[in-house]
C-alpha cells in the first residue's frame, strides 16, 4: 500500500530554495498531477520522492516506511518506485525485451517467470512486435511505451512521471494519455505526473497540485481548481482568467455582492466577508447591447467555431470574452458579468 | 561529505568514491610530492644547500642551456610544420583529409628512439640506403644528425602533431559566420586569414606551443641517441648518465635536476592552461559546417607538396630503417643477393633479451591498461555524479604525471619506492616499480576519454536502473560499463600503445631481467648492433600502425574527443 506522506519538505540548491515547506498527502491509488510554470520545483519534488536527491529538511513517508529525512534516506533502488523520464532513459545497448526484463533480473526471478512477465508487459503496451529491436530503431511514442513497460513490469507501489509527453507531437500525446490512464486503471498504482500542460493535467488527474516558486498553491480536483481558485496565481494560471480587485462588498442572508469595475454584481465565494478579488473567466462574461459594463474590442482571435475577444473596459482593465458572432477591432460593446468566483488574497 | 550526500544521496557510492579517489591520489600525486620533499630537505631538515650546489655546477648549467635551446628551437620547427598543415587541412577544400591526418599522427605515436634511429639510417656515411643508391658521403664524414641541429630537427618532427591537433581543434571551433561576415564586408583570401582567423586561433596556437615545449623538454630518446655520441648533453640525458654511472648514491643530486626540469615544465603547463582558458572566452557560436575555403587551381600543387612532406618525414626514414634491417652486416650495401632476414630472425627469435623484453613490455602495457580501466571507469563516473572539493582538486592535477617529463617521474618513483615505509623491502630493481610508474604516467591517458564519454551520458540512464532496483555494482556493470566501453577501449589501446613503446621511464628503472622494448632498442643501438635494432624497431612500427588502424576503424562508434587525432 503506497500512500505518500510529505511533511515540511524543503530543498535548497546552493543557497537558493527550490522547494519550501511542502506538506501534503497523496492517497493510495490516486492519479496526481503536478502543474506549474517552468522552474517552480516540480522535477525537484519528483526526484526527492524517487530518492535521487536528498531533502534539506522535512520527511517523506511512502506507505508505512519513512524513506527520507534531512539526515538519512532509503536509496532509490530499495523504494520499489517506478520513474518515467522525459528523455525516456532507455538503455541504448539493450534490445527492447532486455530493457523491459532488466528490473526482473535484478529481482532474481527465474527465467520462465521473467519471460512470462516481460511478455505480459510488452503486450499491455502494444510492443510485442518490437521486442527484438534496439531503442534507437523506435519512434518517440514507441520509446515512451518501452519506458512505461519497464516501469510496469516490476509492479511498483508508485509511479513518478516527469513530463513524459513533452517530446511528442500533439496527436501522439492524446493517444499516449490514454495509455497512461489505462495503465493507471489496470495497476492501481499511485501515480505522480509532472506536466506544464494544463489540458493534460485536467484530462488525466484525480487531483492537481498547482505549484509556484517551490510552494503548492492549491491542491484540488481539476473542477474545483478551475471553478474555485484559492488565490490570484491559481486563478490566472489555470484557464483564461482576469483577476480584478474588489472595491467594496455587501452581503445579505442569501447573496454576496461585490463592487468591481464600477458596477455591483453578485459573486460566489467561500471566504465570505474578506474577499478582495474576483476571477473573471470568459464564461462569466456575456455580450449584450444593454450590458452595463462598456468595453472596446482590442483583438480578435478565431478559436474554431467561436471567437476570443480581448476587450478593454472604460477603466482600462483587459477582459476576455467568447462569442459566436464576429466583432471588428475597435467595436464598442456592453458586457454583463454573471456570478464570478471571489477569493481573498493578502 | 555533505555535498556528496545532497546529490545522489547513496552512501555506498560515496564510500566507493572515497576509496578509489584515495588510491588514485596515492598513485599519481604521491611520487611528485615525494620528489619535491627530497629536493628541499637535507637529512630530514628543510634546506636549500643541495639545490644551490647542484645549480652552481657547470654541467647543470650547460645541460639546462642545451635543453632550452633544443626544446625551444625544436618547438619552433613543430610550430611551423604543424601550423601550416593545420591551417591547410582545417580551412581549405583539400581532398583525402582523413588519410593525411592519420599519417600526420604516426610520428607522435612512434617512439622517439625509433624516430632517431630511422633518421640516422638515411643520413651519414654508413647509411645502407645511401650506399645502395651510391650517394653516401665518404667514410669518416660526420653523421650530420649527431649535432644540436639534428636534435632540433627530429624534436620538431616528433612533436608537430601536437601543434597540428590543438590548432585544428581551435580552428574547428571558429564559427563559420565570423569568416563569412569578413568576406561579406569585402575581405578576401589572405586578408581574412590574417585579420580574422589568425587572431581567433592565437590562444590555441599558444596553448599548443607551450605543451609542445614541455614535451620536447622531457624527451629522452632523441637527445640520447643523437646527443650522447656528439657529447651534447641535455637535462634528461644528464640525469641518465649520472644515474647509470654512479647508481643511487647520486639520487639526491639527480632529484634536484629532476626538479629543475619539472619547474620549467610546470611553467609551460601553466602557460598552456592560461591560453586554453582564454580560448573558451573567444569561441562561442555555431560550428555546424567546417570551413572549406576553395583553393582553386592551387589545390593540386598544395596537395602534392603536403604529401611530399609526409613522404620525407614518415616514409623515407622507414625505408632507411627497413634497408638497414635487411643487410647481412652493417655497412654492406643492400642488393638482391645480399638481402637477408638474418637480423630479424636473430633479434626476434634467438636473443633471449628480446623475448624477455617483449614479454615484459607486453605484460606491463596490458597490465597498466587493464588496471587503469578498472580504476578509471568507476572513478570517472562517481566524480561526475558527486563533484567534491577533493575530486575537483584531483581533476585539475591528474595530468601532472603525464605532462611532467618521464625522467622526473622516474626519479620520483625511485625516491618513493627504494625503501618501502616500515620495512627493509625495496621495489627498485623489480618490475613493480616500472608498473607503478606506468600507472601514474598513463592515468590521464585512460581517464580523460572515459571522462569525456561519461560527461555525455544522460544521468537518467543510471537513475532509471536505480529506480528499478539495481544496486551500485549492478548499475556499474549493466549500464555504465557497456555504455562507456568504446571510450574505455580506446583509452586502453592508447595506454597499451604508449606503454608498449615507452623508453624514458623504463630507461632509469630497468635492471637485468626487467628490460622493456624501448630499453632493448636503445641498448642494441648503443652497442653497435644497428641492424638488429632496426629490425626490432620496424616490428614495433608495424605494431603501432596496426593498433592505430584498429582505433581508426572503430572511431565512428566513439563519442567526440575520445580518439586523440579526431578532436
Ligand atoms: N542541481 C541543481 N542545482 C542548483 N539548482 C537547481 C538544481 N536543480 C534544480 N535547481 C533549481 O531549482 C529550481 C526548480 O527546478 P526544477 O527542475 O524542479 O523545476 P521544474 O518545475 O521541473 O521546471 P521545468 O518545468 O522547466 O522542468 C530551479 O530554479 C532550478 O534552477
Ligand atoms: Mg522539470
């Protein structure tokens, strides 16, 4: 059983912190995505979980076992964890079959057992016909499947994946995402998946941890993350959102109202009285002649079937709206805001 | 310790790194340190009196002067020859460049005593080749190579490849755009070369010059074969003569001489590092396509000229050597009816000393190659993964035993091993002292290619093995070893090649029963058995060329920087 428990985890590289005080818990069998801008510490967190690096502070427990503290740690080879590298890290001197069977050789299984389990792993990833090729003779997607088969074959408690699809083209990514979700369903292993593609994270993960500057900003299901961001960073990073400050709020028994951009609108929130900002997503804005917020179209982008309008309101705020009808740059229009999400940010 | 644990985090790796690092430090740096201590102490107390008295002797000053003259002017010859070849090969559209480069490497790989022997066989009154052609000078005429000029010429030829290699590497690093920009702005031909290419290559030329000077300074084979008959003594031959004449009683004295050579050499090494460092600052940019300035109608004449030079410095002396090895007695002209393989048979199959020397050199070279491979592979990998302060220090000093003249290292080895600490035992006079000296001397030859190939290895390769449960030795055996095997093999062949032919170190360390091939050739020539010396030398040349061809055949599979003549 492999739930992963992280307590006050920190990592400092040559004086600069890459991770600061992370405390969280990944449940057994969950598919977790780590999402965040470049340099936020995703790879660092993953390498600490795998045991390739040692934490500067804090502890990591996998299942019942404490695997790392700042002073001692269980080496990666004794953790029973799978790791899928962005660069695949296939051993170029071994054919596909040996790449996949190597973990079993290490575990000193008998020849027939090795053969049977290797064949099963190759079949599960659709690689049976490539078993005797060398890694250099495979395409990118096939290589990534070999890496996955190698990781699957030894039935790890947890699988860590560092941007496994970043080197692949868009079409291949979609089909590989399916391979990963299948793999997760079949094995029930805890998966921690690093990506900076939010669509990928949303599509696959049970929960997403959004990271920035070495901290987890919010850790929730994809839906919650999108609809109820906790702070400005998450609101702006996930989906297309504009964050605007709240001038004043009033609340009665049933509804919270906020004054933004010179108008008074109804908002949703869980923070009640202290809300300071609202997050305006395209679906919160509708275009109507009678809209009480006046704005001018600054740019039009065709998204296929609909247009994304970048508009500038009278007070100078940029707002994003989506329409089916085409507008010209410079056109004046009215916007109506419908119950956006409000949060407090200090 | 702390920094090693922060990264990688495996204690077994750190323990192994410390163990091998300490072993390597003892092997390579302890002798040098021991030598230094010997020079500046007198019966245990720090003293400079010995240094003063040795430096005041006329013989020392004369030898120093001769060393500086021959090494200095020899370097000049190397620079002229090597630079001309480097510019033409790297910048123009010559044909058959690979073959040319390969041929230019051969002089560096052929041991200097054989170079000297072969050249004496095409000049002078007793040259079999000249006699056969009927153009030999009259008997009694002097051998023109037994002179400072002869030493300078041969040192120049022997080391031109060093200049050629460093300069060519520097030229290849020049971004093509730089030259193209100059041509767009209207500079053409000679002007581009002089105003754009030349200034950019000065650092690598200077670095190559410094290292050539150090190598020439430490050369023993050429001044020994050409200088001793002429009474022209350089520092390495002075050390040899003193030690051969008076044995280990003069050890303290010769260690001062060794330190003198070492001091001059270190100045050269520091200069080389300085210029190499400057080079990196200059040359950044894409180097996708090599430069290929068309020579036009001058191409054929230039090619003919270059190959003629190769013929004169490489093929001609070999003909001389071959001719000498085929005559029944030294001095007899070579004709079809006088031609005989008697010397070959005698030296290769009948002389017990040759068989012994073959066995010695072979086992020494093989042993050094194998042991160094076993030490260097894990060491290079662990140093790459856990750079500690100690490992960085070692990295910057490990070239020292190779860069320092062989004489210096031999004296250091004698001092270190003549009386083993805590016992009465000695390694002096046994084959082990030569073996340990070889390990120290050729450490860098093995380590650098392995290091270069491991630097290019994705760390994820080993981490992937680690994540599926492979322990340290399994990772080394199943992933690191196979992936760096080509580089390790190339390194091992180079170690074997250089150790097999080596003379300078073993000249001071051999004793009856532990002769090496280099020593045997030197002694045969010294005792007038020139025909046999030539036959043995020819055999060695064939071995060298065969091994080089082997490396060449596999060179495509090596990462960049492994095969020395393909930088
Ligand atoms: N070995 C190291 N030495 C020093 N600093 C490091 C090291 N590894 C990472 N860092 C720093 O730690 C921070 C986090 O790096 P990390 O690789 O975890 O980012 P990331 O979130 O994976 O980014 P990306 O999406 O670009 O892969 C960065 O600022 C990086 O420069
Ligand atoms: Mg990363």
